[in-house]
């Protein structure tokens, strides 16, 4: 029994003890042989939850990173689009019949003002990109809205629309990056090493073994004893089958 109890997965352990200290609390405490173990069950149960949540935090952090990467790609493409659109508009204004040199100069000035580092802007950190995007949008609205609103990338989209979209993407990127920084700091603070997870699982298993031993000698109604014991025994049976299948698969591979 000892080995198979310790073969349970962390989620299986949590499900068993969650019932003992939750829905089955009254039944558990009504059995004198195991009631003194209740506080210990709570302790090992919550220790496992903390370990599991640490793994969940890692998943959440990875998800935030993936979101940031997508937003960064969008930001970079939009910045390139705005930069090259203004270069094209500048050249077109100088080359077209009846072109306006002053307008061409203003377009070039707008490009340099909005993107002072030109395409090096896409090499900045995520937080820097977010801040630069906010400044770009504000400057586009305050100083160049008329000019940018007259430069079209499509029939219904202008350079000003691109500036607004850069601002929106940058704002979202900044928010996601802030969440990611907080999540990373929290995960580092609350990190549970793999060896510590295993230690906590062994501690849970020792308590579960003690519960089973004491249930064997308990004088409580059989229905109450089985209500507490059977879910654990069912989980143990699954663990035994899982271990057996794994061993058989290994032997087949090595044959």
C-alpha cells in the first residue's frame, strides 16, 4: 500500500484530501481514530495546492510571454508600415507633377519626429516600445493630424490611423508586460522546487497511510469508513495500473 499511495499524482492527492477537509469533514471528525489527524491533513493538503499553483503560475507566465510576442510583432509591422508609407509619400510628393516641396518637407519632418530612431524603435524593450507608442500617438494627434490624415495606405486607412493603431497596440503591450513582470516576480518569490514538491507529496502520502491504518481499526459505521477510504483506494488502483502499464511499455521498448 505504501508504494502505491506514493505513486498518486499531485492532482489525485489534492482531490482526496479536499474531500476529507471539505464535504466529508463532519464524517472525518466523527471517527475518533482519525479525528486527531485532521489538522495535519489540512496542512499537507494546502502545501500541495501551493506547489500545484506554482506550476500554474509558470503556465500563466508563459501565456503572458506569448501574448507579448504577438503584440510586439504587430507593433513592429505597424511601425515599419508607417515609416515606409511616409517615405513613399515624401518621394511621391517630390516626384509628382506639381508636387509641393513644403509638404514633402513636412512629411519628412513628421517621420523624423514620430520615429526619431527610425526602425531602431522596433529593437527596444517591450516596455520602451509601449512608452514610445504612446508618445508617437500623442504627437501624431497634436502636431501632425492634418498631414497624416491626408496620407492614405488604403482607401479608408491613413497614416494617422496607423499611428492610432500603434498607440493601441503599445498600450496593450505595456499592460501585458506589466502583468508579466509582476507574475515573474511573484513566481520567483513563491517558487517551489521540484524536490520540494516531491517532499510535500511524500508528506501527504505518510498522512494518507496513517488515515488508512486507523480506518482499519475504527469502530465507526462501515458506510462512513468506506466513504472516506474508498476514493483513496480507487485512486491507488489507478496508480497501480498506471505503474504496471509504464513498466510493460518500458519492457516492450527494451525487448
